[in-house]
């Protein structure tokens, strides 16, 4: 368990400042303190087209349902005179989401659905709803980087709990923090398809986590963007299925239809929706009307079940191919999880390998990219230094083994130097 102040104590209460002489603009304090890391720069290089990338959590482009979606868009544009107008959140889409949530074991009502411009916006809206400047949050030691970004403007005190590779978040540590007086604005959790760990939260832990939220009256933000991408027959239900008051659910169409649609949703207590609507208004006014209506048409035409089946079966093949290649090419002592859902493998190399150093060689000499484990820790935290996150959904089957071979060569080069 760690307690980390995201803002050094010496800067804790600096008033808005006159910029130092060499700076032209007086930027907001949190932006001035926010730094682009060398890792960020490396990842820019990793995004170049000649680089084989296991870095981002992107869907396989060849599985986008472009034809069916084109039909949906055309239909909406022909039939719906308001498809290009601003408008209130589209009720038919909310109703279809209520139905979709049944697949996550969740019962909810249209009045609890809040449409967003993607899950990242959902996280950002919830941070603004719940978190005060220099408030507290509880997250796992190794957590989704977009959550760090969403809370950064509040310069919060970040309390962390560790996670087990097989069963997920350590809920006993969480209990000790809460019983010890922590009063976070929220607990951030991913119950399935965890980014970056790939782990699914054990059932007993799900129940304990929700009990703790209830008894300490702390909301859980459940990020479930990968919840519908499952490789097992009996998918566990989302945390939101266990409590409709203390679990705020965040979902998205990004991973199941396409991220460019920039459309997602939240399931929250109905009484919070008017306040969320104010924050959404000041953020981007409206979720793209055309996307809302075209997604509704696409779902209504009944295309999603086949799309989900195609994604699940192809991604499972790719996951297994990547694991097979790791077994073949990586050194003894390397460990990885076998994810039951989601799009990431979490790989831990034998102690002593720093995966930030590995990334440099991998990108510059072998033209292959991944994200080093350290990127998922809170600033200054060295947890997961010898781990790396590999996405197995974006690269075609043919390129997966090639990429893993290149990475193993980079690892050998690192050991020689
Ligand atoms: C865990 C997690 N949450 C949220 C998002 C953002 O999703 P969206 O495209 O819906 O904003 C991502 C995207 O990679 C993600 O991995």
C-alpha cells in the first residue's frame, strides 16, 4: 500500500504564479507541472507506420463492421432530418444500451444511462463530478494511464493498492486504507479485461469490493470498456450488477464497433444525471448526434451479436498465437497472464531487465513497440519496472510471431550491452 502526493509538498499551495522570465505564458499550475516523459516521446516514434506495434489497445482494423455501419449511417441520413443537428441525448440508443447491459449481468433503466463521447470522457466527467482539488482517490498500483490523465488537473493525493496477477485488486489492502481513515472521492476498478494487467477480478473480491464501497460510502468507478470482449463461456457479471448505487459504470462502443465513433455511455444513479449534464455541456456540448443515431440503427438491425462473436474468436486466436510465440522465443523465467478477456498480455521478464531500456532498443533497432510497465504506475513509483504490456488484437496473425521474435532479439541486444 502506498500513499503518493501527485504534487510535491513544496508546490502544494503555490498561488497562481507570474511565469518565470523564460516562459511567455502563465500556464495553469497543473499543466506547467505536467511533463511529457521520454517514454511519451518514444511512443510517438512507436506510432510510425514502419513500426510493428503492440503498444496501443487498438481493435483489429480488418474487423471493423464498415459495410453494416455504412448501411446504418445511410439509413439515418436518409430518414432522419435531425441526424446532423444538435439534440438531446438519443433515447432509442439509451434503450438499446439498457438491453446490451444485460450481457454484463446488469439491470438498469433508461434514466440511469448517460451518453458520452467515449469512455475517456466518461472518466473525465466523473472525476470532475466527484473530485475536489487535492482530494484523494484510490487506484491500483498498476492502472490505466487515461485515469491518471483524467485526475491530473486536480493534483490529487493518489492512494494505491496492489494487485494479484491471478485474482486482481487486493481488497484487504483496500479495506485497511479505508478503515485507517482514507476518504477517497472514488475507487477506480476494472473487473474484466484489466488494462494493463489482463486480469479478471475474482468473484469473492468483486463482492468484497462492493461491500466496502457500500459500507464506507465511497463510489467505485468501474471502467468496463473491454467487458464485452470475453474469451470464456460464462462471463462474470460486472461490478455494477452487485450494486446500483455505489458502482458508476463506464462503457464504450470503441472496442466493439470502432474508436473513431467517439461514443460511449455510463450507468449512474439517476439523480446525478442533471449535474453530469452540466459538466458535459461545458466539456463538449453534445455527443456526436450522427454517431448516436447510426449506432442505434446498427444495434437495432441486430448486427452486434455477430460482430462480438467475430471479435472474440479472432482475438482469442491472436492471444494464443502471442502466448505460443512468447513460449518459443522468450527466456526462461518470463511470466505472463492468460487473459480471460480484453486485449492485453502483461509480461514480466526475469528480474533486472528495465523495460524502458528495452523499448529504446526495440523501437530503434528492431522496429517493434510496446508499453513498459512503469508507464502504468503513479509518478515516481517503480512498480512493474521489468514488466511490459503487449496488445494482441491490432497486429495480424502473421505479424504477431514476427513481432515477438524482434522483441526477443531486442532483449538479447539489451543483455549484451
Ligand atoms: C481501460 C480503458 N478505458 C478507457 C479507454 C478509452 O476508451 P474510449 O475510446 O471509449 O474513450 C481505453 C482506451 O484504450 C481503455 O483502455
